C-alpha cells in the first residue's frame, strides 16, 4: 500500500474512481483503511480482506492511515477447478471478509509465502515463475474462500433456478429488463424465478434485474464521462428520458445529480 500511495502522488489519476478489469485483494496489517467498492464504503482493519472483482468500481480513500498488501491478478490465471471452488467468476461474491484465529493465521502464512516467492523467483524463467506463483495464489484464494465454519452453520447453497437467472441477467440485462423474457429463456415460470430470487437475494426477480441495471448505470456514471444519452444507449434504453425516469425512481436521484454527487465526494 505504501508503494501505491507513492505512485498516486506521482500520478493523481490513480486517486480517481477506477473500474477494474482484474481481481484485486486488499488486506491490512496495521492501522485502518477505508475503501469504496461499488458505492459501498468498507473499513478494513488487521485481519480484514477486501476482494474487488473485474467490472466493479473502486475508490481508494486515504492510504496513509494503514499499511498492508494488494494482490492483483488477471481473470483466467487460475485453473478451472480452483476457479470453480473459489467462485472466481461470481460477480455478486462477497467483498469484505474479517478473519480471526486459525483463519487469519493461515491467510497470513499463505500471503507471506506468495510475497516471498514473488520476489525470490525473479531470476527464474518467466513460465516457471508464473507456474510457481499460480500455485501459491491458488492457496491464497482457497484459504480465503474456505474458512473454518462453525458446526451447524454451513454456507447456504443457492438453487439452480437462481444461479441460472443470475447468469442470464448478467448476460442479457442490457437487452431486457422483463421477468417474462428470462422465464422464456430459462424455461421456468415467472413465479418460480421470483420465489428463487426472494429466497436467495431477499427481493423478487424484477427487483433483482432492476438492481443490476441500476448498478451498471452507477458504474458508468461514476467512472466514465459519457453523456447521459450515451449511458442510456449502452444500457439498452431507446430513449434517454426513459432511462432518467427509470434510474430516478429506483435510485432516488437523477443520473446527472448522482454523477455530480459522486465526483464531489
């Protein structure tokens, strides 16, 4: 983090909101760091890990209040089995994890090993070095996502209907915002999809779809400079006024006001 802070002083653009096309793990060893991910502020203290995924918008607040590490890696760097076990491609995965006890110790050791080998393997041929670091990164990710869980409180498993809807929404939300369209694509009834999303996400299918559209709108408004009509077009709205109305009803603020408010903050 200290090196990143020095780079940010030399390159002020790094202090602006960023939309990543890679994975980023942030962990704090001493002090405290505040970090924004997809318009939610997180406070990271020793033992905390923040996982920012490709496509998410982030903003570093003040890196002088804590010290720690950033681990950056590209999608596809881990093997398919590890990627599946760690849900690497889950765009809705948890951002913040607070570890303690054996979990925290295991992560410290895994990270320490990765950091050591990152520096020690520099003289090796690039393919060999990459292979070593891939194995150590896999350990870090498996440790992070498979923490010790108290007996009697297993992690909930989502139904197939919800998982298929989530994947379909991620693929088609710029083309349709109608539950009936997803029901037809997936072969479920709208009622089944609504029950599945209510159980998994606490909202109905229509609200789940709307949340994804509004999140993407916020990302585009915060990170880019496209005019409102261009943002509307990228999200599949045939008219900018329809997008403004849609966004305002669900976000409680107009797109222009949201952009101004975010940039001011």
